[in-house]
């Protein structure tokens, strides 16, 4: 008996559509990361990208629990001494899709394969997206808890 190992390009990738309205960021991000990695399939292979594409709409309507809107900060290095920081509430006003993208990115493998998986995540504010031609299947993730 041999263990099945998926070959690159052998797994057919589906397109899923997720509505992020009133979803908790961390719970939604963890389920999206599982789908991007392909761990929801029985043919999961760690060194091959076996995941699906995920289109997320209404990214501006996600929510945090507790006081995270005021206490959570995002920091990045600009090339100059020190770091830039921004609170989660301010990031929601300026670029709300980055909140979910950072949460998912940190749950993926830290490698070239993880970077390739992140490119399969498509985030949009509002209910419209340009991927109608791929006919993504509406999927319910991270039930409101």
C-alpha cells in the first residue's frame, strides 16, 4: 500500500465565494487558510499547492471581538529608522481588505509555497467582484458566533 502524493497541477482547483459580513476576523481567516492550503481535501500534500481559490466580498464589514478595534496595532518597516504603526480601526477606514489579508498570511506557511497560496486569495470591499467568469460557489464559513 502506498501513500498518495499529489503532483503539481494534477489537482483541479475550485473557486469559492465568501461573504465576510459580520464574521469574526480570526475565525474566518483560519478557515480561509485551511482552504488555501488544501487541508480540507483528502488529497492534501504538504509540498504541493492543492488548495482552492477564495474570493471574499464585503471585507469592510468584518468584526473583532473585545477591544481589538482600539488596542490592536499593525506595524511595518518603511526603510527609515523606527516603524510605522496604525490601529485596526484606522486600517478599516483606509484599506479594510488588508485586515483579513494579514490575518490569513500569518496562518499560511512562511515559504515560497505560502506566498503562492496567498495569491489565490482575492479580497474586495463591497459586494461586487470581477471573477464572475470563474463562477465561484457561494460558501458559508465561520458562522457568526
